[in-house]
C-alpha cells in the first residue's frame, strides 16, 4: 500500500522562517498550526499560530525539519496547498498557493473555494 500524500507541502524558505519563529518564541513548541477562519470580502483567510501540542484531530505534516499541524476544520480547504514565505519590497510573509481557491478578494487578504 502506498503512503498517503501529505495534505500540504512546505517550501525551503517557509521552513526556514518557521524555524526562526519557533526559535524566537522562547518556549518549547510542537510546531505551528494552520487554519482558516471566516474573514474578508471573499469569505476565508488563513491563520497561523504556535502549537504547544498536537490537537486530537489535527493532521500533521513534518517536512524540512518543521512540524505543521492542520486544524481539522481547515483540512478540506487546504488539501494540496504549498506554504511559502516571500520577501518583497513593501512586505514579507507566508503565502499559500492553494489549488482549491476559486478566487481572492482585491486586497488579497481572503479567498473562497
């Protein structure tokens, strides 16, 4: 039986940034947790928070030396997503390249599937 593919992938740049954030936190962490919430004009936005432990129903992705937990309510919305970190002139931050997105709002803060 073939192993199930990971629900999301993490770029080298994103993994490096996650490591930096966890090192700066100043207390042990199990990883970070990715979720979605209702927000913005398009419907949903991504959330990132520190995770002290794995939630009972969290999916876990361990890649490039970092652990990312996926909130069970977000799983169906981010399946196949690539998490990246970009540095641009005016801003830098995590971006999610999600093949399930059907559109984004004009400011790029929210999406819908």
